[in-house]
C-alpha cells in the first residue's frame, strides 16, 4: 500500500470527517453506479452505524450536505483507489473500468477503497466469515479523521484463494458468508470466480473416437484413454495440433461468455516420447525427464491458430508436474493470447521447507518470469489434505518467501489454496488473502494482530502453539526425501504420528490457558471453534491408537457423543467440510483415496 501526503490540503488534514451530528452527513454515489459501488455504500453505512452509532443516509441525487462521496476515476490503476479530502467531503475515488479486451478484468476500485477506509479508519477486521468473524471497534464520529491522502492498488491484478467453501452451494450456512468474506478481502474470485481457467482439459477437446481414425496420434506408450476419456497423445503428430485448435475454437463458439479457455494437459505424466517428441525432452534440476519444452511448443502452436481465428479470446495452460521446471536454453516465444499458470508440484504441502527446494526457488521463479506475457503463480504451499481437525501450520517462512517473490517478478496473478476448516485455519486463509493484495505485508505482525483481535488476552498462547506447529512441520519436511510422492500433502498416519500426536498435550494446555484468560464472549466463541477441531483431532488420534484414551482430556468424547457432536458441527464454520459434508472416516495411511 502506497501512502502519499496530501500537501495541498494541509488546512483540512485535521478536520474530522464527521464534525457535528446535526449536519446530516450522507453517503453519496451517482444514480448509475455499479453494483459493487452500491454494495460499498451499504457496507460503509452499516459499518459506520455499528462503529459510531450514527446512520448516514445513502443519496444518489445532487446534495450540498457533507458526504462520503464514491466517485469513479478510471485514470487510477486497475482496482486502484484514492482517498482524499475535498473541503467538507471525503472522496473515495476508484477505477471502475469494464472495457472489453484480451486480458481485461472488471475493476472495482471504489469498493476496495471503501474497504480500505473501513479497515484504516474504523479499525474493522474480517477475521473469518459470518457475524462472529467481523470485528468492529467502537469509534467516536470525531475519530474518523483522514490525515493524509491514501492511494492503493493490488500487488497482483488477479487474486484468487480457493477451497474456502466458496464452491459448496448446497451448504447454505457457509456458502454466501464465505463469498462475502472473500469480497471484503478484495479477492478477484469473490466476484469473478471463472475469469481465469487453467484446469486439466485435454479430454474436453479430443475424444477416443478421434484415435480410431488417427491411431498415429496415440502417445508412444499407447495409453491414450482412461474411463472413456482421452488422457495423453503425441503433441507432434501431423494434423493433431490443427484438430485440437479447431476443437478449442468450436468450444469457444459454444460458450461465447466464458472469459478464458484452458488447454492444459491431463493430470499425470504419460507424455509421448517418440522420435519427434524426444528432442523436446530434457532433464529437470533433479535429473528427471522434463517435458516443459514439448508442452510450451504445443501451447505456442495451438495459441497461434486460435489467436488468428478468434482474436481477443485468451487461453491458459499449466506448467506443472513433469513440466514444472523451465526447459534448458531459450524458451519458446508464446503469443499474447496465451497465459501460463506455474503450479510447482514439488512445492505443494509445505515442500518449500525442504532445503533443496528452498534453495532453488529464486532461480526457478526468475526463469519462469520470462516465459509468458501473463504469468500466474499457483500453489498449494501451505495446504495439506486434513480432514480430522489438525491445525495446519501458518509457516511464516513460506509466506515470507513465495508471494513476495512472485510480485517482485511482475506475475500477473496468484491463485492460492486455503481450507474450509475455519475454526483452526482461519489465520492461514486471512494471511494469504492479505498478501494477495499486499505481498509486502508484515506476516508475523499481521498474525499477531489477527490472534489478538480473535482471542483477546489469551492470544499469546495461540501464537506459541502456531510457532510450535511451524517448527514441527519444518523439521518434518527437512527430514523428508525431495522426491515427489502424492502423500507429501496428506495429513495421514505418518504426519499424525510425527507432528500432532506428540504435540497434542501442549495444544490442549495452550487452549485451556488461553480460554481461562478470555474475558469477552466473542473471544470465547471464536476460541470454541478452535476447540471443536481439537475435539475432532483427539477422537481421531485416539481411535488410531496414537494417543491414550484419557477421559480426563477436555476434548474426550465417547462414540455416541462424538457422532452427535459431528451432527451439530454441520451448520458451523468450525470443521473441514466439502460438498460431501464432514469426513467421518479414520486416519489413513499413505496417499488418500476417495474410495
């Protein structure tokens, strides 16, 4: 966030925004304001009432009354805003452009400026979704003083954080509050969830019947199909690129409102190694086959055809798995309509804590930063599949490392992964969301503030617990082999035995001490969400034989009581949930399987 002193308004700097209750201050926006500007006005009205007790009417017609004026200014950067004083008014100006273009995304600078004012002057924090997560300190009207001009713009033009519960429409208790939280954290996918597309998609365009007509398109292994869907093919086979591009164009024509089409390979590693493809394969820094040049060449060829036939329609593609490292030598030059999404699989599940990956990261991200006009950073870096209440480490080390590096290299977008277990993992979600807007965020200080606002006087015990989890995960990852395994991002039996079972008594002690020091109901309510997860974790560890069956634990429940407890949790934000609800199975070994 850049802050610029407002030199030309020195006489006004110390005038309160709200001077006297009798002056009937208002919130004003034009009658043709965008929907997000209208929502911003309502948010300001609601928050000022909650904070100060004063109701400010919302007007759209001419007025000479003192006002908070929401004003469009498209000369500001994309999603940018400017807060300034003009005589008796506070002006929140923002870029609201929504012009068509190859990579244009609607801008919502007025809304982001209003939220900046709420956070900066009202002290509002949205700690987690729903009413319990909103923290609005009491303010006096005369406290709302704008002492300097404030300018803001995001570190990443496109910001996405997923796996929060935003896609679980059938869970009405969670779905809308999660989307509202995402908007308040200024996340692009809170308003435009489908504006970028990089998913595995080869089977969207080619079908098994195509290979009956063109057997020469099959990969060298011969394995081109799984469960009736195309998996892999020879990207250098004569005629294949042209047919693939034509299918992409046909798909675009059927879906004219989709902002982007993905041309990413199928998940997995069954790429062709025939005589034509072999020269496009080299080795990655760890001596394994690297198919990046083959995939980038394919992207280049398809995007060139699509760009010629359907100008203005963008494409996206992963660089991932056995094509996650840049190829040796010069990179193929990609056309303007092609965006790359770097998804470094080796770094998933706290992989950046492994020394070899930590050391290579700056060089790899620097090399990829030169690969495409629009580059996206996508990582499950502080995510693991955790279904049993285990709190995931924040990992200050990783947060200080990855998004700042991507922003410094002008990545266009970042797509990060959170978790729907809000009771214990809200701090991780919150910190990533804040970093997506401001990659230079002081992560440690922001974590401290979150804990203080959420839990009150007992917050230091939760910070000590967070630091202990960080230390345990660091030691665990440093001891792991750097060779990729699917189990590296699983909170499975090995992780439970290594990290959570030994730490559970300490976790319980920190929780009990923090609870004893809580002196406000809302602090206790939020801490109770954390306790719900420890109840789930205690039951899972006990059933797996990883901790003793100790009825003296504050989290001990017998089978019947635990079943009733899970039923109660279905309508809360406490535990991990997805579209299937709360997971009720045991701790698993190795890699998780839905079966």
